[in-house]
C-alpha cells in the first residue's frame, strides 16, 4: 500500500488566478515545498501547473521516500521521478493544501506512521520556474515562497463548476478542434493572447530598440510597426502546405495587408496539413478560404485572395507589393515568379542595381523532411536562374530498362505509364487525376511485376511514381514557413540582417540546418544587367546589328549575331534565317519599343547578351 | 535597404515603369533561342516550326542518314520543349515508323541523354547528334524493340535487308507493316 497525499488547494484571489493562468499558458511548473524531508530541511518538488489548478480537487500522487523513510519527492508517477534509490511509502498520508495554512497532513486511520515524527509537510505554490519534472533535495532551505501561512483552511463550499472551471477550458479546446466552430475559436485566441493588448510587445522590442545585428540603415522607430500594419504590402504566392503556414505566420507577425494568390482548389488529401481548410471546404478556392480563415482568427489583418494562375496577373499587380513570399511546389512557378521579380530590376549607368527597383523575394520549399528558405534580392543575391543547378534532376529510368530489364516496382509502374498506355490506349490522353486511368496503370504494373517476379507494386507507390509525389510533412512546412516569415519581417523592417542567402534544412536525422551564400551568375539571362545601347529608332535592324558589331566592347564577342525581343525572333542565323530575313530592312523603332531589351545570341558568346535600346532621336525630341 | 520601405518617403514609382515590360517569354524559351540560333543542321537535315518562327517550343526535325543501314531513309522527329527547359530534357518522338532496336513502334526513342543522362548543359544540337548516332550504330544490347534487336544480333544480314526493304519499298516484318520512307 502506498502513501496517498491529498492536496487541497484554496480558492484563488483574482491576481492569483491570473498568475495561475499565466503559468498554465507557459506550461510552467509549481514548486511544492514540503517540510519533513531529511533533517527537517524543506523538500522541493516540481509539479506541472495543471496538477494544482482545481481547488479542492483530489489528486493522487505517489510519495517517494529514501531508504530511511524520508520523504524525497511527490509525483504523479514513478516515471517522472528522477531521484534514486527509491522506495514507496507504505500507508496513507493525506496532505491538505489549505488556504494560507499551506498544508495539513492527516494520517489515514489504518495507516501505520511510517514517516518518523509525523512530518507536517508544508506545501506552497511559488514561482513557476522550477526544474522540470524532477524532485531534488536542497540542503539549503530555499528562501522562495517561505512567507505566508497562518489562517486555518475554510471548508470548501464552492460548487463543482467553481472548483473545476479551469478544467473545462482544455476540454472546450478539444471540442472546438473537433467541431470547427469558428466563432468560438475566436475565444480561444483571446485565451492565449494572440489578439490581446500585449500582442505587439515583442515586435516593439525589435523595432524600437537599436542593436548590433540590425540590418543596414535600420533606425528604431515606433512608426515601423505602423508601417507593417498599415502600409506594407506582402504577396504570398501559394496557399497550400507552405502557404497556409506562411499566411498564419505573416498575419500573427503583424503584417496588416496580405494578398494571397493560388489557382488551386482544396482537395481532401490537403486537409492533414493545410490547417486552414476543413472538410466542408473541399472543392473551394484555396486562396479564398485561406484568406477568410486568417481574417476570422487574427484581428486587424486584411487578406485579399486571388484565385487564378500567377501568369494571369499583369506586371502592375506584382509591382504594388513590397515583397513577394513564395510557397510553391514547382520549379516552373518559381522560375516564373523569379522572372517577374527580376523584370522590375534596373541598373544604373555604372551597372549597379538601382535599389529602389529591387523587388525582394523570399522563397520556401519543402520536400519530405527536407526544406530550404532563401532570400532573393534581384541584382544583389543570386536569382533562381543563377542557381538553377541547385534543383536536382528528376530520376528517370532508361526506356530500354523499363522495356526489357525491369528490376524495381517503379520500373514496372513507369512501363505501364509510359509505354503500355500508348500501346493499348493510344487515343486516350492519360490523366493522373482520373482514377480509372491510375487504376489501369496500377493493374498493368502489378501484372508486369508478377511476370518478372518483382515485389512491391502498390496502389500508393503507383501514385507516387506516376505523379512524382513526395510525401509532404506538416512540421517541415511549419519550420520552413517560420523561417521565411521571419526573413520577410527582417527585409521589410531591417530590424535584423537576413540570411545570406540560402538556408537548407534537413529533418531526417535530428535537426540540421546550414546557410550558404550562393553567388550570382554574372551572365545570368534573367537578373544580370543589360548593356545600354544608344541608336536612332529609324535605323534598320541590319544597321543596329552592324553598329553592335562595330562597338568596341560589345563587338568583341560578336561574329554572327542573332537577335530576339521577348519571344519574337527578329533575326536568327541558321535555320530561321530565311523566315526572319525580312526584318533586317525594317526600322528598329518598329520592332522594339524605346528602352526595350533585345537578346543577342552568338556562338562567340558564352551566354545571351541583353542589350537595352535607347533611341537617341527620341531623347533629342523630348529635350 | 530601409529606404526601400521607408515610412515617410514611400516614393511612388512611375506607373509607366512597368508598362511594356513584363514576362514575355519563359527563361526556358530564352535558352532555346540561343540553342536554335546555334543549331547545326547537317546536309539533308531540315527543321520545321509548325506554329511559326516565334513559337520555338515545338518543332520537327527531319534527317536522312547518308551512311549505315538506314541510308536512304527519311526520318522525322517531333520535339516538344517544356518551359522548364533546360532543367528538363526535350520530349522527342519518332514520327516515322521504323524497324530499329532502340525505337519502338509508338515512336519512343531510347536515348540516354533524353532521359537518365540529360543535363542542362546539353542542347538541341546534342540531341540531334544523339539521334544521328542511333541510325549509324543501332544498339541491340539495350533494346526497346526486342524483335529488331534479336534479328540484328542473330542475323545481321537479314536485319539489314529487312530495314532497307522497309525504307525503299515498304515491308512487312513480323506482322508489322513499315511503310516506305525514302
């Protein structure tokens, strides 16, 4: 039979109550001071705050003693104790923690007095900062919380609700989580201080104080917070796994105006990690639902959704934002956004980027347990195109292996997908979203694997191989989004220097991160400076080309240039020469607008040269 | 940098700055312009852009091997280039039905640089060299058309005469008809 300590806690004053709530919030511990340890030295025991929150509620603890029978700890169970060697007390002690009197121990009737001289444990709630879960002896009586303790305990006359109200809160949370009652969810946010008056305490500390790690040009100013909440415009590209996390982080971080763009609709398989969405939202626009949810749950933020493809928005749309934050899942979309951000960049005559034209971009990406966060300042740090090689190639199997010597289940699946489909259903366009198509591939792959004695073709693997799916992990998204949101805040306020310029994260074996400063590609076709070139708009394309070749610096690397403007091929050597020859006699002003950039390709050039045309005759006219 | 976002001096850039600018072509297309301007087509080869000279992402290349067992034939390959080029390889299909160990009857081509060995430094030129090489040196060890490979290994003479007959006159081989492609 083990000793049972019964702790009864007194009613709380309102200040005690709020202190208690703080302790619960921070997951803090109460320290109990129990007199009657060895040599009457007080014994300190840490108990999680929640253990003591219900006044009068009876909790059973295990009391642990030393060999000599001294009480050395109180705990819920033995596993939480970290003292040795342990023995349980026999018999029952009732310890009552009463108002001011701190503690009374009542011996249970039948229990033999095991603890010598019937110790009167003194139990008191003190600062919540005690050591976690361990019972430790202190030879020197800790001075903390020794005051108090006179009056006798009044009988507990409160109702059940009064005594147990605090237990109801976590239960309500659970219900809310399960039921999604958004209006009530608001209450939860108030309860944990997301919208409270002290909401910006931490942010103010960052923005209104000088420091040694602040970014260039940072001046502490309370107006920065105002700027963040009222003027700063941030675009979150993508409202999926990363996007949901990003939106939440940005909103809670103080950004008052957020736009979100995503062309996707919500799928059932998103719900495990895209936490802004619920079952009833399936089929609706991700951007719209995400915007609505964020606004409902975070006070004072305006989230504007855009349910469309990123390509559908004009450049003016992207121009209005101070910063672009990307939560994308494809290389194509990243390259597109990169071109958008870089297209605003302008260089001065010395070839230095004009700082006011830099559209900063923060990019996050995750793949299973791995992820990255990077900061792109076009013209300053490498853009996507500069470091395209960072993206690993997709694993592709040789077709002949698939056809003749399959060795893995993936080989069988790819054979069914790439070769058998064409042979047997050549008129049909294969669609990864069509269940019947996927089922067909799975069946064929299974047959093939049986034929070759290969094991492991499953329905799940089929989806994985055909759609190139890598399982998304919610915590990876959360970590990467947090890093991105923080970088966004740093870039906007300069309250701290940001990462330079690429952070990788690997969560497969523990937590590993590494930050690398990648370098720009000076010949990058997207972010490198274009060469200004002045010529009359009335010159023919042939004359422009001749002038380029005659130029002392530019001409050095030109032998037989081809010229394009955007997608338009103005004059191409080789196979398109005939098709483009007519343009040679056209005036350049007809083909390219003033200030337009032409791409010049030449075998002598390692990469495309970008030339910005400035029409001398137009400039003269304006003057 | 703070100047960029400065609260007080939020300089409104001229709206005109964005006008006329924009993403007019993908970075993949930019790279392709370079590839096409440097394209080396040998004698007998031709290229066609079915959607016009400014739509480079889709084209057809026709080649006429002037030696080897496929000499005299005319083979057309369809190239589809994704905007993710050069990260992803071009998608190449043979539009001419041909009895070849490395090209199947659907036109799939088994060429390492089109799949597992593709690298962004390679270009359209490299792919064309690869295709030419396939006609000069068909490889029966790594077959996509098993029947062709076995015939080439077991009876090279018979294989050669079958190939030539199909190119010149059209020919049935193992129940499949290969129309002439002179």
